[in-house]
C-alpha cells in the first residue's frame, strides 16, 4: 500500500541508511527526504540516490508546519517515517532546549500536519511511523530483565525525556484522532554514516588520529548494539506487518560494556594495520602504524552526569509477531563498520577537520 514516503531526518545516520535500504528494496516507490541539515545532517550520505527520479531532497525544518503540509499535499505522501531529532545525549546535557523543541514540538508539528491532511473529509489510508529509542525506559540493573514494550517509561536524560514525550504524543494522536501510527523503540545502532561524536566512530577515528579514547566512568556501562541495516529491516517489517497503534522494541540481543567494545575495536585496528601495509602511511600517527597497541590510547575520563548503566531489549514481540531476527552478528557488523570508515576517509575527514560546512555550501549551496 505504501508508495510515497516522507522520510524526516533522512540525511542523518539511520535515516540515510534507511533511504538507501528502501531505494534498493522498493525501487518503484517514491521518497521525499525532509532534513534541516543540522550539524548531524549530511546530504553526501545520500549521494548514491541523489539523482534517482523517484527521490527528492528538501532542506527544511519539521517544525515548519506550512512546509510539512505542502510536502504532504504536493508529493501525495501516504507514509511518514520520522527519524528527525536531536540525538546525542551529551549535547542534550549541555543544551536541553533544542532537544525539547526539535524532538517534542517537531514531532507534534508532523502529527498535526498529518492529521490535518490525511484525516480531512473521508480521510485516506496512511501510516505515521515514529522512530524512537530504548532509552525512554531508563536504566537497568545488572540482573534486571530486558525492556519489553510494557516496561514503564523512566527517561533519565533530556534526550530520552524528549523522545519519551514524543512517543506519548504519537500515542495520543492515535487514541484521540485515529491517526494510523506505529512506533519502534530501538537499541544503540552502529554502522556506516554515523556521525563521529558517537562512541564507535569516535573510537575508530581517534585511533587513526592518535587521540585519546575517552571512556566515561568505569567503562562498565552496557549497551545493546544493533547493526543499522537490521534496524532498517525492522522498521520495514513494522511498516508492512505491524499493527496500527502498537509499539515494537528492536534490539540486537547483543550486550557489551563500553570498555569491551573499545578494546574490540582497538584489536581489530591493530590487526588491520598488520595485514594491510598501506594503512601505515595513510595514518602515520596511529599507534598501530608505529607497532604500538591502539589500546594504549584508552583514557578514563569523568563520567557523563546521570549516565544510564545498562540498556537491553527484549525482542520477543518483534520475533513472534513480525518474524524479526537481526541478520548481522556483532563480529561481522563491526568488521563491516571498521572497513567502511577506513574506505570512506573523505566522508569523516571533512567533519573532523571542521571544513564540512564550507564544503557543503560549495557542493549544495546550503
Ligand atoms: P542523527 O543525529 O545522525 O540524525 C538526525 C537527523 O535529523 C539529521 O540529519 C538532522 O539534520 C535532522 N534534523 C534534526 N533536527 C531537524 C529538524 N528540526 N527538522 C528536520 N531535520 C532535522 O540521528 P540518528 O542517530 O540517525 O537517529 C535518528 C532517529 O533514530 C532519532 O529519532 C533517534 O532518536 C532514533 N534512534 C537513534 C539510535 C542510535 O543509536 N543512533 C537508536 C535508537 C533510536
Ligand atoms: P553514545 O554513542 O553517545 O550513545 P548513548 O549515550 O545514546 O548510549 O554512547 C554509548 C556509550 O558509550 C554510553 O554509555 C556513553 C559511552 N561513551 C564513552 O564512554 N565515551 C565517549 O566518548 C562517548 C561518546 C560515549
């Protein structure tokens, strides 16, 4: 039934992966990306599909009601997949206001616009899919059972609180107005195109650049990691088979302490430098290029305030209702991710060097 998708935040990490996944799987369907190109948005992540006839990119803000309504009408949108958000916990601690505005008000503008356009008169068939996070459920102790869709909300950071509020608005628009919604709450993602402020790309790049690898607190906080393409497949399944009004938890059943993840990446890069002699001259400052262990860069730093100890997802509902099982093992997913960052230095170099905005202006006039 889905033909014309509006993907918000499609120039961000997961949104871009989703667009590429969707174009490949459903080449006949049309996609419009609406993205404000904040610091985290990068149209270059969509370069592969930029010139496709069924693809349009609109630079704009989800908080701009008239723009959103115009897009829904002009492009005859029947499905919204809503990724756009401020997404980094550390930034939310330093500046919560923007998180509330983008994540709460932005989601509300989308819902209100969808209601106005889709439910007018007799209404039309439609779907509003909201992409959310497992962080809304708060923090688990070491022996607590993982989060189910029934776990009470207990967000601890301004980021997770703003996402929790947006989840509630999505729910309310279904119950009050009959908007056809689904929500997915996913665990930590990793993979290509992730902005290098998040743990895995940050560690990878810092090793290549001989920078300290900052571990917050004791490094024993646990996250449940999912390869980004598996997240995209999960959203696809929810769109195709999910029940309207329902929430689905997506996770990798793959819990790791931060310290072990960092050690794993260090070991992988040491191996890569040993087996690929061209890496030494490309990254001469990296410890691995001088025969030293990447792990020598590990540095324990002051903990993040309110740092959640553990997240873990109970993926039973998705497994039984949707037949969802992640395809990528962590071992293969992290290898792919290391390869992607080694093979796409240009992509991250511009961001890390800070030349990204100037370059964007030249390329895209934005
Ligand atoms: P990201 O920060 O990489 O990308 C966010 C995108 O949204 C950027 O392209 C940005 O330009 C855009 N954006 C921000 N404000 C906007 C606005 N006002 N109008 C239009 N566009 C705007 O984020 P991500 O990691 O790709 O996360 C995408 C979604 O998935 C978020 O809703 C996040 O809460 C959720 N999520 C992320 C993870 C994760 O591990 N990264 C896990 C679970 C859920
Ligand atoms: P992050 O990638 O920011 O995702 P989230 O906070 O949404 O889970 O961080 C993942 C984990 O890694 C989290 O427990 C915080 C920790 N972390 C560090 O120890 N050092 C860092 O430099 C960063 C960015 C994160």
